[in-house]
C-alpha cells in the first residue's frame, strides 16, 4: 500500500503524519527511530502487526513510502501426541 508521509524536524526530534491514515502520526528522536516507529504504527493501524516499509531511509519533507503486510510467523509443529500426523 502506497502512503504519503510528511516528516518535519522539531526541536526534540521528528514528527511524521501519514496522509491516507487519519490520526496516524508518530514522533521520534532520530530518523532511524522514526522509521522503526512508523513501520510499527502503520502496520498496527492496518493489520494489527508491524509492517515492512519500502524506504530504508526517511528524510524531512513529503515522501511516498510503501507498506507491506507482515509475514505471519510459521505455525510451530505441535508436540501434542494426539495431533494426527505426529509420531
């Protein structure tokens, strides 16, 4: 999903608003922290799990990012002896 973000530099760090997601905004001390927080916030907003973002580095200003749904964790095999197919 392509999203437009507006990043501004403030005295205490950076603010980011996601234009397509009402109320979705984040604040962090560094751009690296902002990237991590943005991925988590957008993912939880859309899919209840942190997302992957296409842009490895964020910059101040308006930019387009692409958020992709997180890959679900593979289901661990059951250790229950009553589960069919288990030795």
